[in-house]
C-alpha cells in the first residue's frame, strides 16, 4: 500500500477512545502535491483517523510517517513544526481573539524572525483578502465562511507540507463551499499535499486525485477519484451493504 | 449612623474588598488555561502574610527585597503544586475533578506545616513603604494611605493582567488554551507549559495579596481559608474570568461585611453576605460581568 513518493504514509493504524478501537488497521497514502479524500458515512471514523494522525488521539497500533520520518503518537504541538497542519472540524478558531491574533498564534511556536512573520501574514492576506480587511475584528464576529477561511489560513501560515482538512464545507452555503474548494485548489497549486475529509462527496471527488472509503472504522475501497465516482462502493459506504437492483 | 462612621466603614469595605478581589483574581489566573480552581491559593495568601512577617518584621529585611523573595518562593511553590497535584490529572487525560481533592490536600498540608512553624498568634506586618496605617481625616472621610495603596495596586494589577492577556503572545496563547485546548495544541501551543506558568503566576499574585493584606488584617495562619472563601465569592459574584467583575464583586462583599459588622451580629453577617451572593447568582448565574461559555465542544 505504501508508495515511495508518499509524503504522508499511514500504515495499519488502529486508534479509538478508552481502548475501544474506532478505526482498525487503516492504511493510506498521500503523495507530494496530491489531494486525497477520505470518505465515509457519519461515525465511520474519518475524524478519528485525522485525530490519531495529528496526535490528539493515541494510536494503539500501526505507524504514521511524514516525509519518511516516523511521527506516530507525537504530540500535536510538536507535529506542527514538522510540517503537518490539521484543520479540525467545526471551524475551531479562537473566537475571542482578533483575526490577526489567530494568525499570530498559528505561528506561535515556529521561532520565525519578524520579517519572515510579516511575509507569512502577507501570503495569507493575499490568498484571503477578506481576512486582511477584517484583521482587527474578533474572529467570533466573522461569518461562517470567513471563519473557515481563517481556520485554513491559520494552518497554512506555517507552510505545511501536508494539510489535513476535516469537513471544511460543513454548514456553509453552496456558494461558499465553492469558494472553499477554490481556495483549496490554490493551496494545492502551491505544492501542499491535502488530505480532505468531506461530506460533499461529489464535489470532493471532482477535486481530489485519489479517494479512500471507510466504513465502520475499516477501509473498504480506494482508487482514483474518477473511477470511484461511478462505483457502487460509494453507495455502499454511505448506505450500508444494500444491493440495488 | 453618622455620615463619618458610614464613610469610614465604606472605606474599610472597599479596601477589604480589594483584597478579596486579589484572591479571586489569583484564582482566575490559575483557572484560565486549566479549568482548575486552585484551592490552595488561600494558603498562598496566608503564606505571603506569614513569610512577610518573618522576612520584614522578624528578620528586618527592606520591604521590596523581602517581598520579591516571597513572590519568587511562593511562585515556585505554586509551580511545584501544579507538578504534583494538577499535572498528573492532565497527563492521565482524565477529565475528572480529581484536582478538587488534590489542591485541597495541598492546602491542608501547607496550613498544618504553617501552624507548626508559626503557631496561631496574629503577627504584625509593616505597610508598603511610603504608606502608613495612620488615619487621615478629610472632611467627613477618614482613611489610611495603606488602604489607598491596596486599592491602587489592585487596579494597576488588573490593567497589567489584561494587557498581558491581550497584547503578548504568551497571554494570547493562554486565552487560546482557555477557549479550545485541542485547537491550541494543533497550533503548536503546549498547554502544559502554560498551565504551570499560570500556577506560578497565580501563586505569586496571591503572595502579594497576602503581604499587602497583612497590615490591615494581621498575619495569622487562619487567614487562608477565610480569604479563599471570600475570594471565591468575589469571583463568583463578578464572573469567573472577569478581573474587573471580580474587583466589583470583592468590593460589594467587603462593603456588606463592613456595614453589617456594626448593624448585625456575626451569625447574621454571614447570612446576609451569602444571601446577597446567592441572589445575584440566581439572577445572573455567570456573575455580574461573566460571559456564558461561548460553546461546548
């Protein structure tokens, strides 16, 4: 399953809560500059997988490699400096702090010079002009779409090699979902590898190169996005094992 | 009641309230990134007062030097407490309330040691240099300059704390941890460092409260529990996390206590105080200036 060009290489990962595994033996690869989707019904274990990769949750078995280096169960605060950014679900920004403060915290422990910090801010403001306009506002006062942009910018400002996004389109209007995908395309064009968990399956499959389907914590299928799009596996992953005549 | 008497009681209440507020603010400081109320902080105030007596009165050190030693020592004690009584709960990732027992245990250990070392007699601690306990009369108003200094110090410290939380990276990181611990970790912030830092700062702040309270209240080993309870009430009344609210809450409590001290007997005094606190919390469960939690994840 693992490939030589993998940036993020997840091998037989098992993790869960209170020793009850939620995901079992999942293997997944994201290549350089590649976008990969992780799809499955609610409760399939998508977020659990991302949490186990970023160290918020302990993996009980298996390994995670980032650019060839083993990072299994490394604390999340250490992991961000190694080039992995995780945008958790639910627009987890710091609502009481200003937009600029949120971005500053994104760089909190990176140890950059003030000139480099300013350059990183410029990068994000160029990608998300609305954040520049609202940089002094409390993040909690932003609209849902803007909050999602801020959450992404906060992860991106560290210039990660891999960006994991957990349902960035949740709760957004269709036009804003399109904007999020548009930004993700720009991020990908910069060479950042993306691991995307999405509920908007069709749109996600248009965007990514490769997709993995999980059900009940196990991998049930994977393949190039174009092939999966028309396969019955998708239906199976979301509807359960029903045969449709 | 004569106007003069009333004003004297109010002045006394405000100064007392400012001290209660300092204890409450100390609780806030340690609570912010941890969601833990450090129940040993009352004893930190007591230690501030008693060590203040030891260093300033008994040894005869200059006020500033003695106070600095005291702040550092009790700050370190706060950090030590965090390591032995609080950090293990976080490491175990058990979101239970074990800290309630462990910080209380820590406070019991402190008070028992202090009782052995200092005995129960109240001790005198000198006021802040440049200020005095002599009563000054100004029209109907009577006060002493140490009382003024206490209130000014609390107000200045609140400005300092708010500046720290709003304008320094560490302060913003603490706010971030307070709001979303996992979110902060995903941004590279290690909450455990900030937890310890907050306990050190909370400890030192309470020590300062102790040394400036001692000239007004006298230093004794029984000071801690009383101040912990009043500080907690001040914080609950004003709103957890709100320093200005805690100051107002402290002053309200101090004034009620002061006025009722001549109108009511001791038993009724506590009753009135608790009735006011309960009434306010009944109407505003998050305190006068507290914010309801923004969200729960």
